[in-house]
C-alpha cells in the first residue's frame, strides 16, 4: 500500500507495528522465556510504529484541516 501511495498506508503500518509489539509482550507472558528474537522483533515493531507516525502526520493534518 505504501508503494501504491495510498493515504491509509501509514496508519496501517502504525497498526502493524503496535500489533507486533503487543504480540511479543503476550508471547513473553505465555511462554515465559526470552529469546534473542523477542527484543529484536519488538524493536522492529517499535521502529515501524515510530517511522509511520512521522510518515502519516502530514496526511493526518490534511484530513483534520478538511474536516475542521
């Protein structure tokens, strides 16, 4: 969706990043073991959510200006 430049893409990327972080936390609660990949995947989710925020901010501001 990002390659197609759809306006919803940054918001979906943010949701995927947050979802990945939640998934890792729940997985750690359930299995109670820490692997090298848990912090790595959590960090990837955090990076995805953080970069999508700056990517989607102009779109959000544009939507807000049209509605307000």
